[in-house]
C-alpha cells in the first residue's frame, strides 16, 4: 500500500455507539504508522467534542432515524438521501481503505454508500440483539464484530461474525482490583453510581432518587454520584435537594474508568457499551433495561449479565408496584450484602474482554488488506 492508510468510522450519535469506535481508532493510531482516521456522523455536540479531543478528523453527514409517521418519513428520506450524496462526494474526493460502521441510524449513509462502491465494510454490534443498522447492512459487510455470543446467534448474514467483545475506552484495566478483591466486612460502605445516560434516562432520573430516599438508613457513609445527562440535570438536582440528600449530580462523566474502578454498586440501563465498561471494572449492577429499546435488545443484554451472576435485572414493565418502591427493595438488599456484591463483581470480571479494542483494530486492518507483523496489533499503553 503506497498511500497512507485511511479508515473511516461512521456513526456515533450516542456515547454507546461512539466510544467503541474511538477505542478501536485509538488502537489503530497507536499501532499503525501514518494512519489517517475520519469519523463521519451526526454532528451532535457529544460526538464533536469527543472526536475533537481524540484528535481525529470529523465529517458531519446528514442523517435521521426512521419513522412511520408521514411527515417524519418524508424528512427521513430527504435527510438520508442528502447523507448518501455527501458520503459519495467524500469518497470521490478521498481515498478510503475501509469503513467501520458503529451502529445506529447515523452510521447508515456512509456505510451504505461505501459498501455500494465495493469498499470493505466492518460492522461493530454492541448488543445481544443486533440493531436495525447492523441487520440491514450486514448483507454488504465483509465482517461483523459482535460483543456477545448471543449476538452471533441472533444475526443472519453471509459474512463472518466474530465474537470480539465490545471495545472500551482506554483506562480500563482488568488487573485493577475490583470489589471482589477487597476486604469484605458487614459494615463495608463505598460508592454508589447512578448512570442516567449521556442523553438522560428520564425514568431512572425520576425513580432512583425516590428509591434512595426511602432507604436512606442503608446509605449512611456511602458516596452517591448520579450522572443525569444534560436534559435532566436541573430536575435531578432539585429532586435530591427536595429530599435533603447529599448526592453529587453531574451531567456527564469524562473519567469513567476511574469512576467505575471506585464503584461498589451501579444502577443503570443495559446498553452494550455500559455493560462492557462495568465488566472491565468489575462493578456489580442493578440493570433497568430501556423498555422502548429496538427489538428489546437491552432486556437481552441484561438477561445475559444477570444469568452470569454479575447483575440484578429490574424490568420496569414487569413491576406490579410503583417502580421506586420495587427498586428501593432491590437496592436495600444489595447494599446490605457486601459478600454478594463481591460475588457479582467477580462474575462481572469473568465477562470482561479487555483486548477487544486491539482485536477489532487488527480485524479492521485485515479487512483493509494490511498485513500485520506477528499477526496481532500491539495494544496501546
């Protein structure tokens, strides 16, 4: 290959789709001389901020999620046609060796256009049940990198599907002691982390504070941190203040590896990227899968982790009482049982795939036609 290697990552409208792509891109940048990396996505502020911080090029491609409502369906068609045209102009002007689809609607225009032009396409799928973009694009892909074995079982496509694990951001280290390695005593207290989502998970942001207020006696000595997302930040702060609770409310956590390394119990949704990071940190969790997730994929993710003993699942659609009351009972039981949390932490660690980013980067190079010395990309420090 006489020209500099150029890899395009497409997608990234949400943190769950963006961060795996950034993890792989950072591995490529660390291990491959003169590689050029471009992220093509929706242009949302979170996406722009993190791509810029990583030092990669960024291209905004028009895109819109699918809808059956007539007005939105028309807008979907117009935006995505514009996105395909923009992607086509970019591919005409720039030499690209491979495209990596990160999932979600933001990945479709560039991935579809690249595949139609015969460019190698690799898809990352973070969830047990593949998303619409993966199912639609896999017929044109050269390879699908799947987060879980369940992913492969739920995906029908002609191309190879490799269970790579879900790539996670730098800073997570499986050698860092989790709570399973700490001394356990009946009086042990620690850090409780509530992840209300980068965009804000309204149900969690409303019900978790109420649940915690009802079990205040269990929380003496605990540090509580609640990531609310920007949209619900003020409302979440106000709710905790109303209950007189000393809780650190933040809209976003940049240093998630350090935060999860200190976490003794997490309360969160069950997106694939979140679960991969919990596993790497060995942080046990109460999982509340998003009830409107496409194909109920968060429920499938949560079931996989709960069945492994790493988490407790609370499906709000199956709760017959008030959600905050039910959640209070679940959390009270976990907070009172440090030995069980230690067992869950160990189970989380067993699910971790700390080399996923380096492994996927090597697969991308393989698909792009780059030979590797020693057959493996060296992981970045």
